[in-house]
């Protein structure tokens, strides 16, 4: 399967509202590349404070959305993914190019630079209407979920 809806995403990612920042996966090449979508609406919790009279999606949340899409690419490789959790460990070459506002469709494209059993490195680009809004190289480690 090369597309995932929100229910399938929640079977892979441990994130939940209000911090789940990907609505669907529209393209997937296992271990190579993945494209997700986030519909940015005025009802997003962060717009209450960033900024109420001129709402803009924080750039760090765009990077987090890219990291979540990358985590789907990585975690789907683990049969025991229910016991795993991705930990964001680093960020290189991050740039924020233009604002993302309510009503935008944020396309999140992530390409694997390295997918290992533990360490992941990916390159992500967030775009609106084909224009880059944020980009970065993202590093993460796949760890065991902490015991409750």
C-alpha cells in the first residue's frame, strides 16, 4: 500500500492530537521516500498564541511534521513497531522560507539518507503550492517505548 489515511497513520505513529501533524500519506517508496499532507486549519491549537491577529504555523512545527512523516517511513520497517518510539536527535541545514497560514495544504516530502535499525537520517522539504516553506536534514533514533 502506498497511501495511508489517518487511521493507518495512528497504527504506526505514537503521536496523537494535538501533536499529530500529518493527516495522510499520499506517496511511499519503502526505505527511499515518503510524501505526507497536513491540512492547516484556523482551528489548530497553536494559532491561539502564534499569532492571533496574523496566524502563522511555527517553523519548528513544520519541521516536527517532517519528522513525523520520516518516522512513518522508518517505523513501518519494524515488525515490533508497537514497542518502538522515534526520538528526534538532531537537525542540520534547517531553513524557513515562507509562512504557512490557515487554509494552506502543507505537503511534506522526506527522502531517506540513512535508514538503519536504530539511527535514521532524512532530508525533508515542507511545501505549499510547490513553494518550499521549510527544509532540514533530520536525525532520529528508534528506541524502545518507556515502560509506563
